[in-house]
C-alpha cells in the first residue's frame, strides 16, 4: 500500500527537502506540495491524501486554521501533522483539538520524520508522546475554558477497565507499556483503545490526550 502525502510550507527549500526525504521511501508518494494554507485546504479536499504535513505559519491561511477547516468535513479521513518549532508556536493545542494527529518538530531527523508519518497514517499511536504531553498540558492550561472541569457524560459509557486504559493512554503510555502495567495482552489493549475511541467519538490517540487534558482528567 502506498501512502499519499501532501506538504504545505511557505519555504520552497524546506518543501523540497521534505519531499526528497518522503520520496526515498518506496511506499510513500508526495501527491502535492503547496506554499500556503488556503491551497493546502483545497488540495486536501481534492486529493484526499493519507497524510498532510502543514506548517503552523503560512500566508493566506495559517496551518492551524487550515487544519480546522480541512477536518471540519466529516468525510475527510486525512491525517494531519502540524509542523512546529515548539518554543515559539503558541497555538498547537488548537490544531490538536481540531483533530490533527500530532505534530512534527522542524528539527526532526529524517528517519524520525518517516516513522512519524507512518504512525500518523496508522492512527494508533502518538507522535513523540513525551513532547505531545508537554505541549498539550501547557496549552490546555492557558487555553481551555474553566467549564472543562465538569464531568463529561460520555465517560459513563466506559467500563472500569476502559477508564483505566484511557487514563494511561492520555498520560502517554504505549500499548506495550499499558499491557505491562495492567497485566493484559497487547491485543487486549488495542481492543480497549478502539472501544474507548469509538465510545467517546475521538479520532485517534492524540485526540484522546487532548480530550483528557481538556476535561482535566489527567494533570
């Protein structure tokens, strides 16, 4: 299976470098590279790539607004990764809350970029869990409204075991780590995670982390 990938960044040299890395993989195909957020939204709607990589800072439409716009279409199954510089970008949380599957640091080594794209395409793991936890916690504290302390009624549909698994997922544990901590098999963890995402209406594990922090279920 070939993964179809779109790149959106306003720096031509960076786009070229990113495309060159992507094209080294026999099962990757870069379907388009564009220079602004508006073009990114249009091409995502037209081409329906498996993964789109969007820079936060772009002309015409920034990467966060582009993410929100693209994923507002419930039929769009494209996984979006947001490019960030971590220390200076203040609104990554919004992109994650909108349904982005994670983010990439611009300093990421090529092999980690390739791995991150594969992870996003699978939709079953966080992209760099430690950094994701730090960013989500940081931005949730400053951006989430005070009413998010209320108990979400959807949580009542989870079994006690699913709630245990959900908290561990939200804390950034991998399936293997959860299995070890709860003394259950990896496949059992995968089943629990799939049911949790379905019951809570969440897109993927990254969205689960955002949801948990947004509702102050983890600190």
